[in-house]
């Protein structure tokens, strides 16, 4: 990471190529998702909630990472629950980018009355588990052998953050 200034901005189509490239880098590392290829921008854009997706930018406008949320259900009882993903470019890791992105997501979801942010993380992704623990997420359980990834059964650690300000 060449720059020391990190700015959070709303994710827009202008960021599409860099967001999807960072997503693909995470996919290629094999510890972030069951996905094997990043989606098209159209699919990504349609799937993510527009008010709960952010990018971290350096002072040159390069995307350092992103966070985005999706609704977990269209049932009204789950209106306050989202699932999220956060990805940081390998060259920008260990500089607080993930923490900045999670703080932005927490702020936007709480402002919208969302009381739970959840996700599933491979247990081998210890950096992501630590990042989320620092942001107030807790482990709620492990789904064992929930899916096959590159021919191997994988477990997924379920995490959630309950907002202390949404009643």
C-alpha cells in the first residue's frame, strides 16, 4: 500500500473493475468463498443492497477493498438482517482497511435500522475471523461439511454482530 490516506466512499459502477478484481483475488486464494469466479458487475450490482456497499480508496482513487451486504430473506421478519462480504486487496492488508470498511458497514446498517449483520467464514481464514471479532462479531456456530470446494468438504463458521443501538 503506497498511500497512507484511506477514504470510504459509496461503491459505484466507476469502481466495478477494481471491486471485481479484488473479489477474484480473494477467490483465487481459496479461503474466502465457495465461489470460483467473480460475477459480472450486473449480477453483483443487482445482488448487493445499494445503501450498504462501500469501497476503501487510497489518495489516488485506487480501490483498496470493499464491503457489501445482501438481504437474507424477503420475509418482513428478517428485514433487519443482512449477510455481508468484505474483501481487501492483498497489498493493502494489515493496514486497517478491513476495520474501516466494517465500521462503514456497521454505520450504514444501523442508520437503516438493521439489527444483525451475519456471514460465514472458512475456519482456515483466521485473519478474517480476527478482524470480525475486533469489530464486535461473535461466533454462533460451525456448519460442518456444508459444501464442497475444489473437491474437498469445507466447514463454515457462522458469525454475527447484533447492534447494541437497534432496539
